[in-house]
């Protein structure tokens, strides 16, 4: 059932002078689940209005639930109407924390004309479940079971986190914040695999995919393209699974995982089969990770292979006087590919300073394919290689 929200654009989290006074009301009582989602939506709406310079006085919003492919309640879709425009936003809880998955101020309802449960598969992928069938809203055709099974491999799910990944958030209030960051690409390779214990070959495939931009003979698929003058790597492109399968075999990966030595030998075997050479430079000093060395290699264009016992994935939400870290963490072993770094230094309200150091990673985990890895939070880094292919 749709629920109506009337929004005058100013009572959201931060008052924006151009939008007048604000109120929000709902046609029926909201659940805590919905209220948490709506807070995230309103925050995003405020930021979008300011960024896009939209000065509409009234925005009418209706809200409906969305579901994942397992038909679990996944979050909500917000339909916006203002002036002569309509838009929508999708807010989901795939990780224990609500996040905006999509936000379009000038785009029609993607589910318009269809009845049934609205199913959000992933970025710009929408289905409706009606009378026992999934329907593709773009074509109107019933999705056959084989395609639904294929979608399951890469779809977002509410069940993310049930495999031992825990969540928390932290908000830092400050009077000054400086950021030193470097990224090898705007959009990074971020492949996935349904194979068991496949994080090491997935990390290796992401690194090879990165170098495939410069040496196309390394792979048998397109790793990316230029978008408005910026090179963007494809996310999980067709052909990436075959590369992961190849590395999985060369590394001798099993349900028990992959050793660091096997990572090196498998990567070397594959790269040499493509008539290229590869080198691995450790960024460790004894048992300690040398972050400065890793920064140096990233600035020189070499991605990282990160091996950690206990790992985290952090989403960084910045506001004028605060930063919120949404953190997912696990106590197990994991390997990730690193494509950048960020060093954030805060002067706190009590005058003390705090510095947090992150590696931007392709996680290899569905639902959170890219994130920042906090090198000092809930982790023991036991090896990081800078990987050069030439």
C-alpha cells in the first residue's frame, strides 16, 4: 500500500535557506524500519536539491516497499512529484544499514504499469513478482528460471551479513578535516564469483583487469571504456568469471582457500601465458604493514594485493561538520585488490587530532563490491604486494 509524504523542503537534517519552512507527515503510522529508511532518504533529498540547484517549494512523496530476489523486504522506493517533474529514489538495507541505492530527480517510476511485489536486483535492474512469476519491467516478459538463477549470482540481497559479517557506524564531529587521497581510476574493477573461498583469485582477476586497460592481450574481454572523458572499469563484465576460473585452477584454490605463495605462482603462470611479465613488491617491514610504501606504489600506478586476517569495509559519508563511517567487518581471512588510498585527518571539537588511513578496495563481496579498508580497524594485515605487470 502506498503511503503519502508531503515535504516542504526545509525541515530535513540541515536547513537550506532557499527552500522555506518544512513539514513531513505520513498517512499511517510508520514502523521503525521505515522511519530509519526515510531519514536516509530525506538526507539524500536535501543533498540532491542543493547539488542540482532545485528550488521547488513543494515535493509530494509516496513510498512503497521493495524486495530482493528472495522476496525478503529489502527497503523502500520513494516516488517524488514536484513542479512538472517526477523522480524516484530507492533506499535498501543490504548490510544492516540503510543506504541510497539510486536517486533520480527527473526519471519516471520504473515499475509503472505493473502490479505485484517490486523487486530490486541491482543498479537499474527492476523486476516485479506477480502470480508466481518474475517479470522484467523493461520488456514486460516473464523471466525464465535460468535467468533468475543467473541474476542470483550478482544480485543484492537483504541476507548479506548473515555469513558472519557484522555492522556498526561511527560519527566523528570535528572543527577541521583534511583529506589526502589518490586513486588509480574513478571506477575500479570489482569482480565477483560464486566459487567457494574464491577471494584470492577474485583479487587477482581484479588486478589483471586493471592492467588489461594497458595490455588488452591480458584478457579476453573488455575491461572498461571512457565515459565523458573518464576511464571507467566495467563492474563484473562478461568474461571476468572465466578469468577467475582460470586463476582459481592455477592457484590450486579449494574450499579451504588459497595461500599467498599460490597467489603469486598462479598470477605468474597466467601472466606469462599471455606473454607478459609480473613482479610483486612487498610493502611489509617484518610483520608490520608499511602504509607509506603502499602509498608510493599506488601513486606510481601499481595496484595492491591485500591479505588480512579480520577485515573491514567502510563507507565514508561526509557532512560539513561531521563524518560517518558505516563499517562492515569480519574476523576471517580475506584477500582484496587495492586501487587507491585516503588519509583523513580531523581536528576534533576538544582540540585533539585524529587520523584514519584507508585503502580503496574491490572487496570481492556481493552487496559491497567497493569500499574503503581501514587499515587500523579490526584487522591484522599479514601481506600486501604492489603488483606490476609489464
